[in-house]
C-alpha cells in the first residue's frame, strides 16, 4: 500500500487506500479497545495511518472525511488537518470550514489526544460565547465514554470548565471576556468560531500561548467566514502574510457517500462536484443537506456551506470592486519621495475619515494609508496628522463642503483644501468607472492596510435603489477624491492663508 505520508500538499492530499483490511490487520483491532489507545500513547503517533487507526478504532465515534471532494483548489480533507496537528507538523493554524463542519468536535478530539499523550500539556478553549467554548469541551466527554479511561488518565471526574490529567495536563474552558483571556498562558490556545468573537477579546487572547515543558506554543483558530470585514477576514489576511497554515473544507468534504442516490434525479445535482462523491466518507447525511436547499438563500448556501466568500448583491460597488485586483498584497505604502493628496470626511462621534493618496508611476492612484478615528475633534486630528512622516508631503486635500468652519482650520494649517462636489449619483458613477473602467485598468487601488475602506466597500449597500447613509465615511471621501482627480470636474479651491 502506498504510504499515506508520501504527500504533504494540502490541496492534493487524499487517503483512498484506507480500508477495512488495513484496520483488521492491526494487532489491537477492536473498536474502543483501551490497549489500542494506550499502545499509541506509549509508542507515539508516527504517521497518518497511526492517526487514522487511533481515531477509527480507539476512539470509535469520529467520522473524519479523508477525501478532498470539492473542486476548489484550496480545499483539503478534514483528516489532513487532524493528522498534521497530532503529528506536530503545524503549531499555528486556521480552519475555515462550513456550518456543521465538525470544527468544535475536531478541536475537542485534538485536545483529548494531546492532553492524554503529552505530560503537562495545558490547553485553553475559547469560543465566541461560553456555549460555543463548551462545545469542544463536551466533545471530549464522548471519548471518555467510548474508551472508559477516566480512571486511568484523570485525577478525578471532569468538571464543567476544567479537566485535569494524572500526567499533569489540563484543559480549561474560557469565557469570552477580557479578564478571562488575559490570565492564563497555556502552551495551546484553541479559538472556536472566531467570526463570532468580540475583536478586542480575540486580539487579547492571541498573547496566551507560551512554550514550556518542552512543548511548543500552539495557536488554533476555527470558524466559518461569513462576516464582511470580520475577525475571520482579518485572521486569514494575516495568515497569508505570515505563512500560517490554512485548512479549508466545505460540506462536500463532510458528506456521506451518495452511492444509493441516482445522479439523474439527485436534488444536489446542480451543485455536485462530480461522481467521486460516490466514494465520499464523511458523516453528514445527504438527506439533511438536501433539506437545506429548501430553507436557505443562495448566498447563505454559498457562504456558510460551500465556504465561498461572496459579496451581497445589493452592494453599491459590489460589481466593480475585486479584492485581489484592487488590493493586491504587493501594493506599496506611502512613498516619502512623492506628493500626498488627502480626501476628508468630517466626523465627531462618527469617525473622521482621511484617505492618503499618491499617484504611482505605471500604476495609478493608490490609497496608501488612511486615518479613521471617531470621538475626536478636527483640531486634535490635525495635530495627530502633523506628527506623521508624510505630512510634509501633503500637496492638497478635498473635503466635504458642508463644514466651512472645519475647512478654515485646515486653511490655518497651511493646507490647500478644495470643496468636494457632493452630488451622490454622479460621484458613485465616477467611483464605479474608476474601479472598473470599460477599457483599460482600474484607476484607483487600495493598500491592504486601509482596513476601514475595505470594510466599508463590502458593507455599503443600496435599499430600493438608493445608497444607505451609514458605514460610508471612507466611501464618501473617496468619492470626493475621484471627482476631484479622476472625473476632472471643476472644483472651487479654498485658498490657504498667506
């Protein structure tokens, strides 16, 4: 049999050679046999087959798909993820998976195995809510039942929030609060459903993992990805920058075999990735998923079950903005050798939004930086901007014309400011043309550090054909900029003081 460890390519790994004969050849073949679990605890897990036999025979219940079924290049089998973590191939990872994709269950499985097999292994489990945190913790209860090894492995009965092993390992559930996440420093932190977390709690928890007792620090983050500009989007973006392992699967990797269904009459036929689903080895009932087709919208199906991050069809710039095209990773930041042009939307309680633009030769206009700050004043904002290294390069600005008093403060700061043309419909049309001209390349590009802009463009929507006036501060000032520098409409300049 070909070694299951022969390929590490996550996009290609699949495990079709595992079969009943292989399992029955194991010296401790008997589902739930204590000797099997103890055998691997003492010997250690050496390869993918060891992980499979431990989970399939020793722990009995887990049905972990071993096949990549979706046609998307970046998907992988859930088993690839479990094997890589338990074999210490990865320490830091992100799992992007579908609803009912066993994220919490597999996190509980990993915690159970590592805590049982490693001495002094400390794990904290943090979810978007206490109930979410407890899902992974409760999954461990299934393994105690199937192995009947509480007396052998634990100091006492597991309690609701904490389990202590005789080998010194501890698994704890954390509540989603600042106080809870700032306390412990375990080797392993598992964050479940991070897209449901408060961003401040999520960020504070990232400092928890700490290597000790010969066990390296480990950070695992698992979630669906359904919020535009949410915590999961941020985590994935940083993972791509740092090279953190990303494991992605959808319902096709989780579904059971459809061998008893006829392709010609199957209601999943429109979406099905192919006849190889006859050999699928997941756990999710096909009948349950077919029922979802009657209950969910197309967007919910794509986002939450197929793990396709699609925009809403009511977004103002949804048809024009493309993240990969307009915000590539290679875009430059502020060049201190080039002039800086500003676009300004006034705030107060709402955010002030200031776009920092430069005309890059051979590319076009680049939003190289931004300032997005609420609960402040115009003068305080100006004082902050004056301390930034590019301030001396500011050539001019364009601003919302509705506040002449604030424009005067910029005049006092010796900045040329133009009153923006604030006609919404022509401005939106100009923006659309700048993002996606009929001929040629885009006229504006957005540096990925401009998080506020990238969040707003994915949330700025229309209702009854009219843009909704909320979460649009960066959108407004970009519209001013486009009308000033790209649409080439005549502007009225506010002269600076001499």
